[in-house]
C-alpha cells in the first residue's frame, strides 16, 4: 500500500479540497444583525444606487450608524443606463409660437433621471373655419396655440404632455394614440385647465411608463369656430428596464452556516439574471445555490446562497446583473470578514505526515497548529461525518506550542488502509467562537472493510 496526502487552506466542514481553514462565531441576536460567518463577522454597510443612500448599514458597530468609509464593506446597487425619453412635437392649427422656432431648432429640458427633447415644430397651418365671413361668425375665437407644447416628468415618474391654447367658447378636447382614442382610467388621465382670458392648457398624464408607450400622440381641439391638433412623437428608451422593489441585502441562516445575498426587482419584460464574482461567472455547486423565483406583479426574487462561506473563497465583490431588452440593473455586494477576538485561529498550514508509531506500526498523523483563548476544545470528525474517539488505532494529542495561547492538535491513525480515505475535520471551539479545518486523506490500495475499531462515537 502507498499513501498520498494533500493539504490546502479552505473553509469549514467537508468539501472537495484536501484541507481548508475556517472558523465560526455565534451570530448576534440583535436585529439588524451582524452576520457571523465561520470565525469571521461579515460586515454590511450603506446601500447606494443612482438615487442615493437607500438603507442603513449593518455592521459590528451599530445598525443606526449611517457613516461609511472607503475601507468599509459596501453593499450597493446601481441602476442601469439613465432612462431617456426624446419627444418630437409637431403642432398644427392656428399657432403663435413665442419665441418663434424654426425647423431643426431643438429645446432640451432635463428632469430627474430623464432627458426630454422637444424637436422641430412643423410649419403652422391656419385651420379656422372660412365658410362664412367674419361679420357673420358668432362672437368667439377658433382654437389656436400661442406657444410651444411641452413634455415633463413628475416626481412620481409619470410623464405629462401639455399643449397651450386659446379658444372661445370652451373647446372639446380628445387625446389619441395613433388612431385610437385614449380613455380616462388606468395609467392614462387627462384634464383641461382654465387659465383665464380664454386661455387653457390640455394635459395628458401617463403613469408607469414603458418602452411600448412610445409612438404618436395627438391632442384634438375643436369648438364652433375651428379646430386644431397638437401631435407628439414620443420616443422612449430604458423605461422597461428592471427596477428594484426591495433593496439588496446580505443575511444568514442555519446558525451562520449559509450566507444569502438577495434582492427583488420588477421587470415588465422577461429578464435574465447573471451572478459574477470579479470577472468569473458564478456557477452552482455543492455549496453554492442560485435562486430565481417569479412572483406576482412582474416581480422577481433573486438570491445567491453560499454554504459554509470562508474568507479564503468568498471575500470580495459579487455582482448580479438583471437584464432585459430595454436595459439592465446591477446589485453589488462586497463581502468582508473579521476574526472575533479570542476565537480560534490557525497559526500554520495544517499538514498530513507519515511516521512509525511507538508500537512500530505505520501511522498517519494529522497535524494542526492554532491559537485560542479560554481553554479550547478539539473534536475530530471522520470521513463519514462521525465524531471520533480514541481506540487501538486512533490516538489524540493536544499540547502547548510554547507561544501565547498557541497549541498543536494531532490525530494519529495507525495501520491505515484504503477504507480510511476521505475528508477529516478538526473542530476547535471556545467561548469566543470556533474554527474548522479539513484534511483529505487519499490512500491507494484495495478496500478492506475489516472490523469495527470503535473510532466512531
């Protein structure tokens, strides 16, 4: 029989690699909580997007502390490209623009997160009724437009198209999308405001804008003396891109053994969700789970769950990009770890050694160096996940290293066989927390079940 051994610093409990180092501390009971992950405290702080701070930070200091600094862990989310709308306005009827605009002139108005452009007034036509002389006409005036129509975005995100007119008597107003008359109700509403002295403004409001709302709008105005039309060519970009309905956040469950990065987004169009860490796409594995769930009202729940997170593998920046045909949305999570004071930490790279035991038998020794305050307890877990106890083949040793609260923990396995191959865990705990190290033993040779040696509790 021959023996091959491997060592590599990794996370808690069992995994694919030969050895991994992690630790765990008890999660705090207060809410918002410090997410305590494997001998490390995960810090969360201010969430920002293009609208500014969204949520108080959660850290080891205080959930009410809103201060941030460059070296703090920042969980942030950012919108995709700024949504833009450009509006081409064409006016027909009796119009007196002030100041006059020539074809090709452009006026730009900037509103919160939007840019509207009012482009190119068409040549103006007098559409007054001419079937009878002015002397025979009833007193009043035909509708005409004394100034250029405007478009604006309100604070609630709705869009208003407004045209200014003069007419006497009070004109009738109708709004059309292409050739279909727009009815009051739902996302659409309109009104006619009386400004006095035969002056009015006609306003169409559109709520919950989507890219599909782009197109030709017409305001038709008529009274006994004439009629006029204001035509709006509405162009929208990015209004159907995903938006946050629940801020990104980091939480934990199962006593800190599972870290969850999650958020909710609304998307009118079917979106895709991609998770990345740095430049690499995150793929599912035995310890990483990607969750995507469609909920009512076009809301999607997205989460990344990491079991037994470790500083070595999971510290850094994670980004989830939600994308549809209209635009994209990104949620960014920066994960940092801290070691609780006094909790077990490893002082050197664990190793697996071959030796001859005192009885002359071949033996394998798992060797761990660590530092811990307040009487640490060492527990060994075998490849089957069972707690081990000493026997004729198995011996434990815990001895001081000579430094301040430093120790060496060893597991000696005599007369090893191929059946002993697998991942072993050394669990070290004290009042401040706990740490785990995994070592994988690979032994070549035929399997020999043998008899039960009492190595399992």
